C-alpha cells in the first residue's frame, strides 16, 4: 500500500516553492523518512532547485537564505550526500548573502551559519562577525557564525578585531545599556570559547591585548554597567577565553598582556564582589594555574615579572591569596635562592629580569637541561608535522571528535615548544645539524655511535646544541649524536 504522506512530501520537496521544499524536508526528518527520500530521483531534483536559488544573487533575499539553510540542514542530516552538498554550498556562497535577520526562525539562522563555516570566502569574515554580535536569542546560530569566522581567518586575533568592530556599533535600546552590553558580551564570549576549542585557530601575536581592547571598546560611549551579576558572568567567560588562548599557544602564558582583559572587566566591578567571585570561579582557578605555571617557568630561568604577579592578584581575588600561591612556587625545584626571596616577599616590585645573582655553575647546569629540552622540542615539531599530515586526515574520517582532541594536544605541544625555544633564545642557545643530514666528522662537535676510527663522513642522528656568547664566540653545550657513513 503506497505511503501517501511520504509521496506527497517528496513531491513537495521536488516541485514546491522554496519555503515548501524546506518544510517538506523537515517533515521527512520528523517521520524518519529522509534517508529513504534521498534515494529517489525527485529528491535530487529538489536539491538542484535549491542550489540554483542559493547560488543566484538575484534570487529573492529570503528565498536565497532559506535555500542555503535547507542545503546545510540536508548536508548535516544525510551523511551519504554530505560532501557533494558541501561543494554546492561553497559554490552558492561565492557571492555575499542577504541580511541574516530576514530569517525569523533561529534554526534557519544556525544552518546558514553552518553553511558559512563550510565555505570561507573573505566576505564571510565581516558577515559572520556581525551575525554573531547582533544575534538576539539563538546561541547555536551565534556559535555557528563564530566557527565560520575562525575558519575563515584561522587567526584568533584577526577574528577578535572583526568582533570589536561590530561591538562598537552595537548600542542596545535599553535603559541600562551597560548591563545589556555586558550580557551580550557574555553570550558572545561563551560561544567564542566553544568555537575556539573546535577550530583551534592560530593565536596571532598578542590576542590577549586584542581581547582587552574588545572589552574596553564595547563599553565606550555608554554608561558603565551597574549589575555586578552581569559583570561577573562576563568575567567568567573572559577567563574562559584567556584559558583557551593559553591552551592554543602555551608560550603566551608568560606574556602579561594575555591577562589584560581581566583587569578591563574588573575595573567596572566592586572590589569585594570581585574577590568573592574570584574565589568561587572555576575559570579563574584555571587562569590562576596558567599564571603560576608561567611565573614558575620564568623563575627557573632567573626571570621575574611584576605584571604577571599583579595579574595573579586579579585572578586570585586579593593579594593575600596571590602571596600564598607565590610562596608555594618558592618550594618548587629549580628556583634560585634570589628568586625564592622574591616569591616570599611582601612586594611584587623587583627588577623584571634578574640574572646577576645566578651563579655561573647554576647557569651551566640550566643550559645543559635547556639544551636537552630544545632538542626534544625539535623532535616534537618533526613528529607533529608528519603526524598532522598522515594521521589526522584519516582520523577525521573515522571520528571527527577524536581528531579535534588530537589537534588540541598537538597545538598544546607546539605551545610548549614555543616556550622552550623562547627561553633557549634568551640564553643564546640554538641547534645545528638537522637529523638525517650528512657532514664532515668533527670530534669536538660530534659524539659518534660506535668506533670513531677512520671516520670522515657522518649522518646526524641528534643535532648539537651551541651557545652564542655576547662576544660572538660559539661553544658546544651538547655534542650532536651521529653515525658513521660507510
């Protein structure tokens, strides 16, 4: 017996007006008949019609938006035709879309956002950032457009600049505009934090400073927010984004500007309210951990930074709690007595880079340890590049979620490499001789595997590490490990 409802919906999808097509597919999904429908030639005819409308910039504005939304919805619902539909969407979005908010349905706006995340022409950067800022109630739509923005720029700092531009023009029509902006910021930053974790973009040079500018410019031209609750909720999300920045590139943990946005939002809050918030906040605890680890890394190199210590006070809630954290760091290994004295002192103001009190023998020991870490960082970079090319593409097909987690781990490892290499650069350390290259055997530079008798040519297994002193003289800190070429 024929299924008249199914047949009617399939005919509507094939021949109906755009909004009729869209509704027919939604009903097919509700009936769980969408996979069956996709095998019918009428279904392909319907997709072809949607594509023609979506790709034609002269189509009616709402029809075009609905067509794009429908194509995205179908692609995320029916796996078998996903790749083909993604190609259609990329072609359809070569020309800019009409104003998103012509679409009343929040789900339709979300699927347009997902379509924008698939196709990344340059015009989408401005379109997606504006959509994310001015979205009223659809958090999934906001998140989809932020993913589209990050996919398009592949750079967090550039994406923040786009958001800043539109936040400056966002003036809510409410009696307490400052409070409304604070709540809108919270929603944007919450979605941004999730989008960063999914897309893993490049950070840019100073994303923390740019984030701080976003916060400041958002409140320019309006009265200061009066709701402590709204401010604290926003601060929680700022802390979350700061933590995501550190996860993307760990070397930024030691850069004091990474945490500037916390002070930008704190300036609007009452001190006692901020203190209570900082003590209870999960995200702030994560930022406290980031800052203390950064202070410890620098301390082990004889470096202190009073700005980082001040940010620790902000993230901890007050100076007493921050002092307790620093005292704990003073008990960790690898910290000189001079730095321990600073960590347990009552003041954070001491010279930022204090190497003078570190003994020469201590320096030599640290240089050897840092040399080994520098070689390990080189090995990781080589392995990471090969793994990203050969492994991740296969995992993405089998399990995209695992692929994203692996990318996060690899990026975290690259951040650690950045931190190690920056510290090594400060000490004048560098590697020479990449693994696999062939060169002349030099006994004072090479440690050979096996007998050295009669060896002239060698192949590098592990590079040597040398230090360039202030007088320009180079000395070998770690010999390169090599094997003879027979």
